[in-house]
C-alpha cells in the first residue's frame, strides 16, 4: 500500500485525525481515515496475595464506569517502562521492585496507531498517595485474580488493555 496524500482533518488534545488517499497493491485508489495517538503504558500490578491493583473510572466515550488496570499515555521522551512506573505511582500510590514486559499491542489497528505496552509489576510497596491529573477521577480497588477472570468471562470487564493484560499475565507469568 502506498500513501498518495495525507490531510489532517482534526487536531485535538489527545488525538489527530487524518484522511489519507492510498493506492492498494491491486491498483485501486481509496481512502483511509487514521487516528494518530501517543503510545501508552499499562500495568498488571500483582500483590503477594495474587490480587491485582485496579482502578475504577467513568469513560465518557462509552458512558460507562470501567474497572481497568492502571495505564496512561507516555510523555515525550519517556520509555514505556518509565511511563508504566509513573502511572502505577500516580494512579495507585504504589511502587514495584520487579518489572517484566508482558507484551505490546495495538487495540484498534484498523483506524488507530496507538501501541500499548503492558507490564507486570510485583514486589509492590505502598509509597504514597495517588497523584491524579486534574481531570482524572478514579478509585483504587484491590481485586482477586479469580474475580477478574470471572468478570472477563462474564463480559463485565471489556476494556481491551485490561483483558489483554490480565490474560497475558495468566498465560505468560503464571503458566
């Protein structure tokens, strides 16, 4: 596929939207709409009781409250691991002594370019209080892994990064 032209049609605080004219491998000209988005980091933070630190927050786009793993956008010049450490501290008040990269995923590659880097954090230690952004309203919950798995299976947890992170932890880190 070859990009023939690209036009920015929207620029917001978090996303930019482009309408691109492209030439497919079969010679057909068409257009693609692309959402450009900063990459993010997410954390499956597991305590010594096999409980996961989760955050509950209202998501405006879907008009629902969601139970999610801590996550956030990477700052300019920040590595995925640095962002994961920062987000864990900001959203939960915890630090971790052990970090493992589980996987990196594209949640919606048909239209979005955001890559989310998901880490496992263990050796948790309460290190302070939550330090939320002004527009962040979330509550910290400690949830047993079995309960999270049940809620994923029951369709009660639908957040993509959370489902992916929890299942990756279960598959890769727990065996």
